[in-house]
């Protein structure tokens, strides 16, 4: 059961940058770290550890503590395997006891600063708040309170079982990771004023699975009133080969088969007695007849009463200003350098059959190089771009709040350690948004730093006013028919232009789009 407690928070944030700042939260006093112009409070519990009988249950209230709790180290990341080479963590390691959050606030904080709550990506299977590229310190310097949270992942965050649905009292199971996000937003409503933040001006923002989460929270009645603006970076729960939101019935059968074949147990009680490491390792193995299992959000009838597209189509979403987009080279590494015109035509025939020629007009291949680029574009559209486009279209159709669209076009320096060529690859924008370029030892250029500053200002302006525009920034037109469905191209010379690729997404919508 989600918790809502009314608590008076009376101890103000300490403003002496040379002393350890202290803040009184609903569960006790936390002592953070003073570093220059920003105070950081790390590893604050926002819910009880989801262990033992609390495994696979909605987040419960955190316990109170006496005295002063030191909040200078990141809490453990949630249970996960090693899935993504570019993830670097500064926490104690994976654990079921992981429901903590972090707060960064300007040392000389003024009351009622906008709040930006970050939701990390990682396919709902990996990630954590301690990644240096997502550190909120530099973003907070620009006059916002930044919050980031750990949420349950994989089999621990999204496992479905009929016994869990029965004990919930709501006929719902799964989505524990999303319920964690709601609980963190509720914590913000009750506590962020004590840190100098405005609970009436909260922006949720996330990348990849974090962006999927943002779109799901816009569709969830449980999150209504908990946030006031939304930013999505590369992804939405509208269509995806990689992150499908299946029905409760579909997932019950799949997950029951997993429990019986991989763990040799059937009941919820038996499952809770299996060690966390055993459950994790079983979930990461391929199963004969099942392939790679995907534990991701489910249409549970509670947090998600219907599919995200259906909620938007009916105009039942949390109608807030939306800023969203994707990167130019989302899936460039998935296409071979040896790709030819023939490969493009073969893919067109396989995917679109009778509409092959229409596809080839939109994704041309008059040379091998152009064919390779077109297949890269299509892979990115299929992976991330179309779903994000559909999200913005849905908000413009049934919502009243403004929408702003971007494309990150800047080729970040090559990163050989993580097998990234110089490109605007998936997740490349994160360190620019957070002003954290220096966490990587790469040959950053003046242009990189200028773009990072510009993007931070756009994101912070949006958190303040629901509009990214501001003094000294290139004009960012709203996404609407009158502007030619303008796209803000973020790069060396950022500029808003008419969407000259709209036909591509309309074509895909005619094939993939569904309520």
C-alpha cells in the first residue's frame, strides 16, 4: 500500500558551506556533505527495505531513526547483473535493500526552488543513482533541487504471480519498480520543502527506461498531482520490441513457468524464501523455449489501468508540459559497416512487403553508404525514436499543455573503453544534461562544454517555467502544426527547424500505431 503522511518539517537547510548541512525529514535528521556551492544528501531511505515478506510488495514507509543520520554516501544499487559496459557505480554494490534517494541543493538555497527528479535508464534491468554521469551537483548549481532515486529492477521489480495479485487486494502484481518511483515522488511532496524545494513545481526526467517510466507516470492515476512537468530522453511506452508492456495474464503465465522451471517453486511464500542471489542468477539465464526473459512493466489494472497509448488516446493522462526527443544515432552500432544497397532492400521486403517501395523512398539507398545510414536510421526509429514521437503526438492530440521536441545531433568524442564511436549514440546526451563531461577521460572540446551549458539551461528553464527558452539561448519553437512540428536540433549550432522527416514517422505510425 502506498503511503501518504502529513509531516511538519521545521528545521531549515543549513547554509554555511563550510559546515555539514543538516535537514529534518519526516523520519529523522540527515547530515549531508558540503562541497563548494552545493550541498549533497545521499542514500536517504524513502521506503522500507523490500526484503523478506516485503519482497514483491509495494513500497512500505521507511523506519524513523533517532539522532542524526549521516547521508554522505550513495545507497546500494538494486539487484542486477552486469549488463551495460558504460555503467560505472560509486555505491557498495547490488542489494535488495536499495530504496534510497539523493538530494542536491544549492548551498545558498532560496525557498521554493524547482525540483527535478531523475529516473535512470537501463532497460528496467540495470542502473543506479551513483553513476557519475548522473550526479546532480552541477545541475543544482543552476538553481534547482535535483533528486535521484533507486528503484527495483528486473525480476525483483517486475515479477508477476497470481498469488501476488491475490494478496494485493487489488488484483494487481508487478510494477514494483514503478511503484517505487511513485513512492519517491510522494516523499518529495512531504519532504523537499525542508531542502528548499517547491513541492508544487516538480519535473520528472529520465533517459531510456527512465523515459519509458516518465511516459508511464504520465499515464498513471497514482502519480496524479505528484509532478508538474515531464522530460523524456529517448523512449516511451508506446511501442517497443525491447521493452514491451504486456498484460497481466500474459506475464502471469510466463513468470509462473520461470518460477517452476528455474527455481523449482510455485508459491509466493516459497519464492520469498529463495535467496536474492539465486533468484537473480536464475532470471539472467536463457530458458529453453523462452529465450531472454524480460521482466518489465505490466498492464496491472492498478498503476496502469490500461495501456499507455490507450490512456493518452482517451485524454486521461496527467496533462503537464512535455519536453522530449532522442539522439541522431540511437542504434548506429547495430548496423554492419559492410551493409549494401541489397541489404537495405532485403530488410524493406522483410519488414514491409507490399509497402517496400514506400519504405525505400523514406529510407533511401542510392549508394552503400546511404543504405547503411538508412538502416541505422530505421534501427533507431524502431528502437526508440518512433515511440518517443508517438508520445508527443498523443500529448498534442488530447492534452492542452505545450510540447517541445529535440534531437541530439552532436557527435560526442569516441569512447573506446565502451566501444562507442564518435556519434550521437544512445545515452550520449546524459553527461551534457548533467554537466558531467569530466567524469570521462575523453578529448572534450570547447563545443562540448558550450553545448552542455546550453542544454543544462534549457532543461532548468523548462523546470522553472514549462518552457525551455531563456535569455541568450537559440529560440526553441513549440512542437505544433503552426511551427511545422518544429524540432530543436541540439549541436554545435543549435537551432529549431521544421520536421522534414515527419513523413517517415507517419508511415511507421500507419503500421505500428495502435491504441
